[in-house]
């Protein structure tokens, strides 16, 4: 199911979007894990908002009106140990007997955007609504309008960017190349939405392109297509904007690590680099989670204030699967605080190792700046910070052995880069 509906909208008081348009590197993701909350029904449209996951269930007896009614919005809160709360659909202002879905939220989570439709009606009754967080809960959703939005087909999908200034659409329009094409509507400085802008022939094909998702900086588009030569069914791709245009894109690349031989769609990311998407590889369309493991380009030097991001994630995955090797957790200068991207990597490791009787050795290090005594204590604090996080994610504290080894100055390479690479904890997994 595609969570299909349409919208009519106007939202005053917002400014025009200004997005970056720099092309980024290749993305590779770790082997996906099916979420424990999934598998009860056809599921789609997972979006991580406000510390939990909103998603849609179709043909499910627990939906409002039962399995023959429309789609319901469900929500599961992330718990602190790689677990999720029991999904709930108790949103009386959002769910009814028809099709309902969350399509995005504001950056701070105070506004949530909804897609609604009457799936039994022969008339076009699809609409977009916005609901605002109040002390008493979500407000009554308000209808919104986008001019010129008059799709020809019955399938539609939407994604509201957190800036609230760009609305991505999949639909069959008057100028579509295929069954469903990708479009964008932009907000001007008067708070008025543009008519849908076709994203062009580089992205769109003669078949369908659906489930658009835009990176936080607005430069990278993720979507699903069944119209490209490398497709086995429907696969997830990404493409980068060229310049400031919404109609010029780099050639789409099939996302490595998440696709299967079956339907894969509704890819989204949270701000910690965790990916959520839907796949029919086990029969039903279930929700899967993955983690970005791409290392930074070798020519990008680490600095004293910013250690390499995901520089050792491949080692982390190797450690998980081969029970050997080393995963590396990097820290900022003079800090023992875990960075968000490192938390994401450790969370993924904990998911893989939970309920397994592995022993984990944590060796903390520091650079050569400051006193030897200070660096010895700092390296120990870093190792303890990693242990504390892993224990919080459900691993047994008795299986984790932290130690601080102090300074370790690399002999080769740029001094600042070497120092950044020594602000770390090495995580080794043993049977």
C-alpha cells in the first residue's frame, strides 16, 4: 500500500525555502533489521518524529472501522533499550473510517502534517491538514490548499520537509511521464504555495516514482522507482539537486544495503543517521531499520574539533558478523560525551548483539594535548561513557570491560588528523 491521498492547502506566515544544493558522497547501509513492532499488517510511511515512529497500517482489524476500512495512523515510542512501545492508534482527531497518514512534521515537532482521504468516495476527497501541539494534545486538524493540484490517478504520496517550505508529491499529473511522477510545491515569502513543479526526466520514468523523502539540507532526494533498468521490483534510489534547480538532478543511484528482490519503499532518515523503510521481502510490507556505514572520503582530513564521522562503521559491522575486529567511537576534543552519529552506530551494534553472550572490550584513548594524568582520566571516562550507553541499550554490564589507556600519538600523518583519530574508544567483540 502507498498511503494514497491528495491535499488542498494554504498555510500563511511562512517564508520561502532556501536549500543547499551540494552533491554528497555515496551512501551504503548496513543489513536491515525488521522492527519488533512490525509484521501485523501491511505497513508503510514510517517517519521518526518526536522520539518515536509514526506509520500506517492497512487491511488491519485493529484499525478504526476494522480491516475493511481505510488506513490508520499508528505510533510507537522508542524506549531506551533498543525496544519500542506497543503501537497505538488512539488518535481520534486523526483516524477515521477512511485513509489517514502522517506525512511530515515541523523541525521542532510542534506541527504535524496529515494526509486524509475518503477511499470509498468516487469524488476526489483527498486533502492535507496541519495539527498543532498544545498542552492538551494535538489540535483539531486544519485544512490547507495547494493551487493547481489536480492529479489524474488514484495513487498519491506526500512528504512535508521539516522546514515546512517544500512539499514533495508523487502523483499522475497532466505532464507526467509515467504512472506516478515526482513533483514539488514551494512556499513563497507571502506564505503561498506554488503549483506542483515536475522534477524532470532524470528522476522520473515511464513507470512509477513514489515515496519521496528529502534530506534535512534539501540537497538529496530519496524515492522508490520501478522504472529503471537496475530495478528488480520497486527499489529505493537517491539523487542530488544540481545548483538551485528543482528540475536538474544527478543520475539516480540505487541505495546500497537496503534493497531486496521485492517491493522496497518509504525510505526516511532521522537526525542520527538511522534509516527506516518498508519492504515486502518477507511477504507483508514490514518496517525495517538500518544504519549508514559509509566512511568519509579519505581526502577529508579530521580536525581537532571534528573527528571522522562513521569512519569505522565497516569495522563495526565486521565485528558484529565475524565476532572479531574493532569498531571505533570518536570523540570531540577534551570531551567524553557521545556524539549523535556515534550513538547511532552503537545502537545498531547493541541491536545486533542483544541476547548474545559476547564479551566486549572497550579501550579508551586520548590525544597528546594536556597533561598525561588528565588524558588518562579522559580516556577512562570515554570508555565508561560507551559502556553506559550499551548497558542502556540492553546489553549486560557484566559482559563489558572498559579501560582507559591514555595518550597514544600516531607516528604518521598530519598531527591534527592523528590527534583527532586518537580521541576514541576501540570496541572489540569476543566470543
